[in-house]
């Protein structure tokens, strides 16, 4: 959800606007003379890379590449 406010209103009610962003995830667009000049958005705690890495590590848990030794796996990979 996005809310648009003028610069004067943003200065006057900055604490309330920050609370809306942090508690509800609202995006605040600040305008000056009707033109958008800034945006207040929630801080992302995890980057897309961190999320993808944690999903890969979770998927890897408990899986094994096979019953053979590392040398056997390398040789089998070369055959493909």
C-alpha cells in the first residue's frame, strides 16, 4: 500500500509516518509541489541472496550425492 503526502505534512508528522512504514509496511511517497521527490519504505532485513542461500542450504539438508566415494562420483560425472 502506498500513501502520498506533501513535504510540509511529512515534516510535521514524520514519527507517525515512520510508524506506519515500520508497523504496517506502508510505502510513503513525499511530494514537493505535486511532484514525487522521495519515498520512505520498510528496510529489508534479508537480501534476495541471503534468502536464496538459506533455501538452498535447507534443501541440501539430509541429501547425499550417492553411496560411492568421491572418486567414483567424479568418474561417473565424466561419463555424462
